[in-house]
C-alpha cells in the first residue's frame, strides 16, 4: 500500500465522522418537540414507546439525513486525501 492510499483512507474516515456529526447537528426538528435525542435518531425510533411512537418517521428521517451527510463527508474527505 502506498502512502497516497493511506492518506486517502484516513481523510475518508475523518470525513465520515465529521459528516456524521454535522448530519446529527443539522437534523430536522419536530414541531413542538424540537430535535430528537441521539438515542432516538441512531435507533431510528425503535426505542420510542407510547405517544412518542408518532415520532418514529421523524427519527427515521433524521437518521437518513445523518447517514447521507456522513457519506458526502466521506466522499469529500477521500477527494481531499487523493
């Protein structure tokens, strides 16, 4: 493995984490509730019970945003490392 491949992977992993954090920070909010907590987002709302189950689609949407921004961060990081 050459030094260029190694730096590309490091930047891609860093971009993934930075993108994931940014995706979580900029997740959509819910009317009257605000942004959902990390535990609800990362489990896509599987741990919500009772009336909170109405928030499952919002948790799924927030998870999707977080993953999408993490993927974009990975691609940007790999581009910078390359």
